[in-house]
């Protein structure tokens, strides 16, 4: 794959604050490219663009405080029913577009390949071509009139595969869909950089800046933003790129049952029963919630 080639903005950036994640999030195999990404991100510092350095440093510290007060974040990989079933039926790595024959490649194949080349996300050795994309979620339930189960970024499918903490050891993270950064000055980080990557996400969504209030109020607002439904949207997510994920990495499954889906509830219920059957054979719990 192509070497990383970034031209960084000369505007001073705050130094990365490298944190120590919970042990379970760093246990297990750590691929060389993931470790390299974490070190490179720490050297580059968080990308807060044109924000004055003092404001950037304050916002960065506030996000770190907010993240430290939240439960350990989860990686959720969303897939369609058929794809989720294929994952549960085999112990092979979760399929990616690189497993498809040329005549079945998606329309955006070239863009995804270019993005992976640019940011070093393709994977190396046994992981080559097996990078799985998911989202970082700081909440199990999302605010609504009646709190609802967080089923991740359902733009990519109603079945959310919630990964075990150990999957973090093989993951890099970016402050949004990597497609957004195709021609942008951006550096992926690793789990130890997650709070700084979250600061980038908060800046991009307008939650950081010189007009922030006192620390207590600001931290409360940031916690609310990090656990809101806005972070589960395709445009608002923090993206995780996991090297070589498989069904062995799945801790639980969450399903969004949608009466308004064109497939209809009978078809969805048939597929949900199949997911429950195959997940049950593996000892993976399945939770579902019907959209109201």
C-alpha cells in the first residue's frame, strides 16, 4: 500500500494527550500499522483546523474530561440481515468489498481503495483487505420520548454487531466517515488517541470553540453531545476501522425492527429469527427494538 503522505497545516496544534485505555481495550494482538497510526497521531496532534491554540487546548481538555466520565465506548458494526447471517455462519474474517469478484464490486470501490491507500487502512499481512468499518458509540441507549436502544449507524444496515473490548487493539479511529477525508489533511489514531479524535469530532459538529462556557457546564454539554443520536448518523459518527474482525469478536447483536421498511415486518421477523438461531448457537445475545 502507498505510504502515508500528509501535508499538515502549519497552524500550531495542541499536543496529543495520550491516555491509557481500560486494559480490555488494549489486550490482544496489536497490528504494526495500528501501533504506527497511534504514534503518528500523537506526533501530529489533534486536527482542530483554524481554532486558536488556546481555545483548542481548552476544548481538548474538556473533551478528555467528558470522555473520562462516560462508560467505556463500544465499536458497533452495522450490516444488512443477509451479510450479518453470512458472518455468523463462518469463522472467516468479516467480508469486505475486497472479497468480491470484479463484476460485483460496489460503485464506490475505487474511492474506498484510494481512501484506504491514503490513510493506511488496508491492513497488512493476514489483515490485508480485511479492514471492517464500524462506529464508536459512547451510549447504550439514545435520548427520545422513550429511550431507545442504540443500534449504531443503521444507514449501513439494521443489524448492529457490538464488538468485544479486545477488538479495540486492532482498531484505528477517525472523526467521521473516512470518505469525508479523501482529500483532507487527516491522520487516523488508535484507541489511546480516542479522546483527541472525539475532540476533532466535537469541533467539526460545532461543540468546541472560543465561546464555550465554564468547565462544568461545557463538560456536561460535551457528554450530552457524545451520547446523542447525532453521533449515530452517517455524517456525525466517529469511525472505527478494525483489522481482521470476525464473529469471534461479537459480544452482542442489536437489531432495529422497522415497521416502515419496504421489506415489511413478516420478512424482517423471519430474518430476525434466523439471526437469533445462529447467534444462539454461538452464545451471542440478541436484542431488538421496534421503531415507533
